[in-house]
């Protein structure tokens, strides 16, 4: 409980990205909250990292877990952060608030993928100030607290109040909906997956791609093919090789989400998950492709002999030839990387493509769908 006018705020964060975000904001949050409260109030912010979303996405269950955790520690306010996309009556949850118990549950993907740290900090600030407002604990409860969240709504539009069940712990809920909200959640999910980690996470595929590129760079047949291809054909080769790599990774590691439910909400959720998978893997493969171009270019500058190249292709080895060859070899190497990814375990590919929370969520959904099929 509060002592000497200090309000204890706990940031209960899922592991990985949510914990990192919470730790960064905790350094400046006490001073910012004190300045914004304007009541001579002091705040003490603690960060607790634990997987409070493990095994469930049910909002009432999560809020009860947060309430139990806060009661055990005697915190005044608990703000829980997760990088899982949470749903409420067909909409994507932004935040759940319980003024009676001093609780908030924030779903980070609904804040989008740009300036996530700043957006998350502002969302936490507005939630804490609303929960710390003495007027929010009156009989009227949430209706009186809604004006204090006006900055929250204006900063994170197009959010709007969502439906809250009579038996739920939460008394105020904000959600996003519509195409703009869908896009924001999708970008947030991709950001949470950190697609740039895909390159380093697929060591066998990367080794196969590098080996293929090294051999192709010194192959005279590849030289002739690269010189004969026009720019549109090189673009087609790029698109084809990247699409092959994306498709192979998704199919081979069984990343495509299928649901046994037939409700519109379940189908919409499956489309969102699959879209985030394609974007995550796609960005990772594109990063790999650009890296291969750079590596192949450096290798070509080091190993190629201008006289041998000119005698074979009939074209002098100028900068344009280096670029064209490196571009084409990157497409060939990407195909080799796709084949090499077959040596990776499904678990390794999922670990490279998804955050830890997302892996657990998808595993849970697959188990649930399997149970439904059995029954």
C-alpha cells in the first residue's frame, strides 16, 4: 500500500519485448507521473517480468490473474503489458481498466509498430493517472473517469469504448476496429515478432545461401545468364526467389494458422495471424536478400578477373556488370537458402519468426483446435 504519499505502480510485463519496454519507461515514469498528476503526489515504479498470459487469451481470466498478483504484493496500481493481440467481441483490445482494483491491461500490438516505446509510455501514463484519480473510486466509477482518458483517446485514435460484461473485473475498455485499426494491429504484431531476427535464426538456410552464392559468383554460366537478362527479368527472378523462400518456410514449418471454428470472429482472427506471418517472414527474407546482394558484391569484387570475365561474356567487367551479377546471384542463392531451410527444425524456424509469447499462443491455439477436432 501507499506510504508517505507514495503511490506504488507495478508494470507487470510479459517476457522479452514487453519487459524491455517496461524497463526503459520505468526510468522516467515516476518523474513524468508526478509532473502530470499536479497534486504533489509521488510515484514509485517497479517492473516485474513474468508470463502472466501463459495458456489463455481470455480477458476476464487475465484481469483476475493481474488482480491476484497485485493483491499478493500490495501494489496500489498494476499495469500489465503484453505483446499478444487480444480480442473482445470481434474487436482488438487496446486497454482494459478496473478503477475499483487499480488494474490496467495493455495490448501493445494495437499501438502499432512505429514509435512503440513512446506510444506505450503515453498509454501507461494516461492509464495510471486515471486509476490514481480519487474521483475514479466513487460510486459512479468509470463514467467519471472517462473525461480523464480524453488525451488517451485523442493520442491513439481510432480507438473507442468497448463492451464490458457485467461480471467482468474491468469497468472500462477501449478497442480498435475497422481497416485502420486492423492495419495498426497487424503492424504491431509484425513489430513484436522482430522479423529482422529471421536471418540470424536460420543458420543452416543462411549457410546454404552463402555457399550457393559463393559458387555461383565464379560460375561462367551464371555470368552469361546475368549479362543476358534484362532488368524486368531480374526483377521477376527476385520476386520468384523471395516468394519461393517465403512459401517454403511457411509450409515446411507449418506456420499457416488453420482454425476449426467457423465463426466470423475466428476466421477474422486467423486472417490476422496469417497476414502477420506472411509479413514477418517476408521482411526477414527481404533483409536476407539484401544482405546476400551486398555479400555477393564484395565477394565478386575480390575474386573476379576482368580479362576472364570479358573473354567468357564478351562484355568488359564494369561496375554495372558487378551489380547485375550480384543481383542475379542473390536470387540463385535465395533458392539455395530455401532448400537449406529444410534442414532446420520446425522449432528453430518458429523461434526465428515469432516472439516467445507468439510461439506459445500459436501452440495453445493448435492444441485447442486439435481438441475440438477430437471431440
